[in-house]
C-alpha cells in the first residue's frame, strides 16, 4: 500500500467534531502541499519507499516557509502562507499580522481581510507538531501589488530570521547551558516588558491600550516590579510571558542587511540574533537590580565567510557612569592583544548600538591575517581573558570639553531657541564626524515641540543606517503645555560608494519619516561646505584616497571654518600633512612642521604616539572663535594642526606655546 507523505491531521483531537472541520483540515492539507517546495521532498509524494527521517530533516532545514500567492492584476486578494515548527514559536500569528501591516507596504497599513490557521501533524511523523497560517490581504491598486512583490523578499528574510531567532532564544532559556539566575533574569525581564510596555499594535491601538491599562491596573502598587508570587510560575511557563519577543527579534534581525546576510549561514545569523536578544534582556535586568556593578555578556561563534575561517564576537555590556565610552578601537586593541594575528573583517561590525537603559550591544567578526583557522588555545584565551580586559577598557572621555561636545551643546542651545511658538517646525543639525570601516559617522541634533498625548520619538536602525546611540533631553516648556524636546543621535551609514553629501541626504530622509515636518537647519551651510570641499579636492594634484581628504576637511573645527577657510589655504595645509607622512618616526616620535602663506601661518604636529600628541594639544591655548584646528589619525600616525590668521593677535601667544614645546 502506498503512503501519502503529505497527509496531515489536527495536532489536537476534536472530541465533538464540528460540521465542516474535516473539510477545513483537508483544505489546509491542500495548501501545505502547494506551499512546501518540491526541492524539500526530493521524491515522489506517493513512493512506497520513503526516507522519512531524511525528508523531514530537509523540511526542518527549510522552515520557516513563507510563500506569497501569485496575482497579476488588481484589485485582488493576496495571501501569505507561513509554515513553522510549533514548538517555541507561540505568538507567530500576531507577529505576522503586525509585520504585514507595517513592513510589507511601508506608508500604508495593509488591510487583513481573512486568515486561517491550523496546528497539525504529518501522519507519517506524528511526534512533531507544525503550525500553518494563511493571511489574506486586500490589494486595491497595481501600484500596491508591485510594491508588495518588490518588498516581499526582504520581508521574507526578516520574518525567517526573527522566527529562527525566537526559536533559538527560547531553547536557550530552557536549556541547561544557562544558569537558573540567568533564566530568571530573562523571564522576569520579559514579564516586566509586558507590564510596562508603551508599545501598541498598529492594527488595533485601542485594544492594545486597553490591554496595557488592565495589566497596569492589576499591578498598580508597583508596576515596575514583577510580583513575587508570579516568579516561581514563570520558571515553568516562560512562553506565556514572552509577549514581545518577536518584535524585539525583528528589530535585531533588520540590522543584518542583505549584503551581510547573503554570505553567512542562516543558522549562524539566527543564533547570533538569539544571543544578542538574551544579552539585552539579562543586561537590562541586571543593570536595574545592581546599577553600580559592571555586567558583561560574551559569546564567540565560529563560522566561515567566503570559505575563510571567521570568529564572530558578540558582546553586551552596561555603563555605570553617564558618558562612559567603549569604542570599537578599544575592543579591537583588546582582541589583538590576546590574538595578535587577528583583524576586523571589513563591514562585519553591523551592530554597535547603545540602548536607552545604558547598555551596549556589539557584533563584529575577526579573521586571521593569514586566513588560517582560530586555534583551540586562542579561543580558550579569548574566553578566559576577554571579559576582564574589556571591562578595564571602559572609560570616561579624557577631555570632557572636547570640541564635539562643545559643538553639541552649541547646537542644543541654538535649536532650543528656535522653538518660540506652537507653530514652529522641527529642526535638525546633522554633523559629519569621520569615515571608518566602510561607514560614515554622523551626529544628529533634532528639536521639536511635543504636543499633549504625543509619544516620544524612537528611531530604529534600518540598513544601511545604524542608530548607535539616542538620547532625549527636555529644553523647556512652551505655554505650560508643550514640551521642548531635544533628541541626540549617533548614527552610522554604509558608504556603499556614496559621497558624504548623498549619505547625509539619505540620513535626513530617514529621520524625516518619523518627523514629517522636519527642516534641515544647517542645510545652507552644508551646501556651501560641500562646494568648498569640491573646490579644495580639485586643487590637489597627487592622486589620493578620497577618505583621507574628507577626513581632514571634516576634522577642521569649529565646523563653520570648513566653509570659511579658502580652498587655497586648505590645499597648502593638507600638503604639509602629506610631507609629514614621509618623515621617519623611528628616531623621533613627534615632528612639528610650519609654513607661511600670504595671510596665514600653517602648523602641523605629527606623532606616532597618541598620548604625546594629546599632551601637546592641551598645552596650546586656543581661542574658541575663528582659529581653525584639526585632529586626525592616518596610517597609524596622529596629527594636530592649526591655521592661524597673521593679523590675529593670539597667534603670538600660540606660537610662543609651540616654541616652548619644540
């Protein structure tokens, strides 16, 4: 007798079968047959010799399966069918509805007109349970239809990564690898998130608000505390309290953009996302319960990228004091001190995000310079030493009055003064800082009036843009009702062969999606700045890396001097840097070079020792107005330079300072 591989039955038996239930199961069986790709079951579906285990292994590797129905004309109804393993994926139906509403056609909430779902088993493999859901959408125009088809591949990858991440995270919570205390932290944090959450479901905000109101009422005495009588229960029923896990996974998964994800195993990506999710939960809970202690989570995941042995480093850490810093350079120096032959894989630092609760998540990848595998002894050394060394690298900035902070404060004061009436529009100052590891780095200051009942703004990273840090400040109250808000963002954007001007424009449009009436406050100044940069570049004869020229130009402070300094002076100053690059620093660590033009004195100090240069820089007493200065790192050398107008009286004092240093 031949066996039908795709024959299914409901996972839970219906004691008193409803009329039509068997017909419904048969219709779902037909849907499952259509959706499972032929490549998954490489055999005739009614073969007498069925390699059951091998076939189901293929099926499990292909899950979750997400399928879009074929339609060529509108108006029409499209259906999206998803098949997942049932274990550890509870809540996937609500997540899919949210994703379809928000992501399938950005700018419009797609109407869900009908859905059907079933928890089922294959008769031939009855011990495994699966879940299938088909969601029907009403599509009104051809424009909507084409946009959905265009967005579907990206949508599908985000759903796959999120679902796989949730599965692995829930398995990790229930596995023996985590301590009981860590499990308790994660589960308690999930319950707290559910009770305190301000999130609403876009499909039904009123229902979501009412749900949150009921929860807050239940725990009105202290809504931020997980009730003690609930904690023992969540150790046994974690799935009931993991309400927002899919949304958090989706926020992490979108950071693994297409170019990054396409050359890495799906299993690795889902595992990385699940660990980062767990890190964020454990750190958030630990930082609140023990705010004066340093907490750090670390995981090393070996993989191959383009057949080269690679090591992914996943790191989560909390900051104790406001303003503490842990830079990528600090981490890389620490890693290379343990494994000297290791280098950062360009473009792999896709997550370097500081969160509101004072925690930071980092993902980066290392490769050996000779492309050889990481040895067991090296991995053991990293596991043994890395956590302690990373903690020691966290520090407060050496010079709190550094010019970037001064510019930031000046920008905050400037924008807050612009908000004088309730009709004033939101303003943004976008400042470029530098280029490194295939990214442009910007700081953004946004001012706006928060109207009563209006939510705070929260930007989420969307490739190629990564929001590394965001902070909200209150700058005053207007008419006793409207809050003057200032938002500070540190943002990076993949270069992708774009100019800084193009990247800045993309960044402004990204922010404007959240703040529709946003105005680019520094837009005119920036245009003049780009014109000055273009003229400066055209004067340079030697073919150079564009990044070196731009890094010099944008390192000039105060930033408005980038527009006011003539291209001729910039050219002369930059050529002194090129001369310094040819000097021998083996005998003498620091060199001071000086040249004069008709109206300016140009100075460049170059050093192979960053600390020495920093000491020199501090001893030069600069004014705060119209003397242009820059600090720059290039080819393992550190530079500090000045452009002094000859008629400026302070030049004598500055030159005297330098003469004493020489």
